[in-house]
């Protein structure tokens, strides 16, 4: 029997997660990395990075026409960010759940934004919104050779 919904949910996905400059300044890097690590995703890329304006504009190009776009670019380039690539089955949607709603006041307690932030313009973390964007964003933020393929020893203890 072919069960397309099951097949889709078993897809290994890559997602681009980024601690934004406020998260770095507020000392939340370890806390944020820890949430994805504990969940059971695989870290495949990690670096501290000062983002140039052009890259911020490319990353957020879909929001170009929004009134807050200039402020968003200023925010993302205002200090170093922590760039991460995470891999796992259903990782994109699951990471978005761990992150919580865009507006931290509407984000559920238990989520990163729900627990650690109060304003949309300072919402501490980014997560890709689709598997396609996950790949696109990892390609934008990481150079060749910066992504590691490895097998975590916990693998058989995460999945039957
Ligand atoms: P996300 O996918 O949950 O991060 O949200 P979006 O893709 O809609 O927006 C990208 C980022 O732009 C958000 O995380 C915020 O940092 C910022 N942003 C979105 N909407 C607003 C807004 O209304 N005002 C301001 N200042 N920033 C916003
Ligand atoms: Mg988004």
C-alpha cells in the first residue's frame, strides 16, 4: 500500500537555524542550541558570523516590500549571529514548533520565543519555513566544506 502522507513525514530534512544578534548579545546561544540538540536533531553546521548587508537582504528577499524590511536588515546585521544547519526526519516543521510564533507574545510557553523573548523585532532565532528554503538558506550561509556529514552514536536510541 502506498501511503503518501507517511512517506512525506519520514523525509530527512535540512533546516537552517540562526541565533539572531539579540540572542547572541543576551547570552542565549547555549540555551538555544541545547533545545535542538536535546530534541534529537543532528547538527551538521555551526559558526559565529557577522552577516553582511547583502546576505541579510538575500536571506529575507521575500519580505523586501514590507515596511519593516530596513529595520529587519539593520537588526540582523547589528552584531554576530550563530548559523546552524540541523538535519532530521521532519526537522523543518518540528524546529518551527520548537521556535514558536513570530510574535513572542503569541508564542506558547515552552517554545524558544515564548520563553525567551517579548517582541517580533527581537525574537532571538530564525528557522526555515520549508524544506526547500532549508536547503536554500544553508547554501546561502555556509560555504562548501563547512557542512559535516557524521553518524551520531545516539542514532539507534532515537529511532526504532
Ligand atoms: P518567522 O519566519 O517566524 O521568523 O517570521 P517572518 O518570516 O514572517 O519574518 C521574518 C522576521 O522578520 C521575523 O522573525 C522578525 O524578526 C521580522 N519581522 C516580521 N514581522 C515583523 C514586524 O511586523 N515588525 C518587525 N519589526 N519585524 C518583523
Ligand atoms: Mg520566515
